[in-house]
């Protein structure tokens, strides 16, 4: 039995999220269905680095699975992609030791959130960028993001319904990348809580519009109360970009 590590990308628009659930189309379920077909009806468990919500995309989601088949690692993407739907792509597969675990061995992740700063909607970006038609003060947003760098309890920036007890995380980088009307906010950290990036984006947008002062970020962190942070930005602007090991 060989363990394989795969990097996959997917358009989250048509999925109810990554993780298998009773109702709704999921990325994990589609991967497992294809692997079961390749394994002639034998179920194969796919483990991901973490779950993504409905509508959230991935450029670099990492998975692992075990297989007894003598398929060369470089042939797995061809085999899988020939059976998968067009909105999932297996980018690469490599052999790894059985000690590798896509979720538990991850030491960091990069997420990106894409905004369309335009008063006119773009039908080609409607599922891939959150249109925000209001003027933004990027200088204030950068200043506010500086207060978020480091190790903190991010309870205020976590969905209240999460079951995670330890909400201490480290954000290493927040970067603003602008290309015309497209603004991408890049987050790199050792891990992110449920809805954390989307709540961070929603709060930073309130700073950008002048509804909050940049220095309020410190008080929001100290409050450890979801109600004091900003709105949760929509899912379709979010991308799981890379997972670090």
C-alpha cells in the first residue's frame, strides 16, 4: 500500500464545500467516487489539508490517499483528471511516506481574497471576485493589517459556531496586490479559523471605507467577541492558494 500526496485545484462555485456531507455536491466525494472507480469498487478515503466552504475556490489544496495499485505517481493526474468533472483538476501527485498527513503535517497556509473594485459588474468574474463598488483607502487598510500580524487569539475573527477551542493563530504576512480594478489581499499564517479570512476581509473593508479606524483592530482582537468585528465577506472571493509543510 503506497501513500500519495496530491495537489488539486477547484472552482468552488458548484460545490457545497470540500468535505463530504449528506446533501450537496462536494470535492471530497467526487474525488473518492473517481478513486473507487479506478479501484474497481473498493472505497478509497481522501484526506484534505482542511475544509473549504461552499463557493470557496482552491488553487493549491493538498490531499493524500493510499492505494495498492502499481500506477506511477506521474500517471495519477492523467487517470484522475480523465474521470473528474471539469471544475476539479489534479495538478500533481507524488509518493510520500506513510507518516505524511495532509492535515496534521501542515505548518501553514496561504489564502487570497479577490475583490473587483468597480461600479459595473463583470459577468466573467461574478463567481470569482467580490464586487465592491465603494472607494477604498488602501493606506488605512495596510495600517490596520499591521495590527493583525503576529500571534493572537483570533476569537473575534472566527465564526461563533466553530467547535475549535484553541483560537490562537499566527499571521505572518498580509499583502495588498492591485491590478487595475482587481484587488487581491494575500494572507499567510500557520493556520486559519472557520471564516477567519472572510471576517478579516470584511473588517478591513470597513476600515477602507472609513467606517472604522485602523487602530480599532487592536481592540477587536482584545475583545475576543465575534460581534465586535466586521461582516463576513462572501465566499466566492476566497481562494485556498497554498499549503506549507
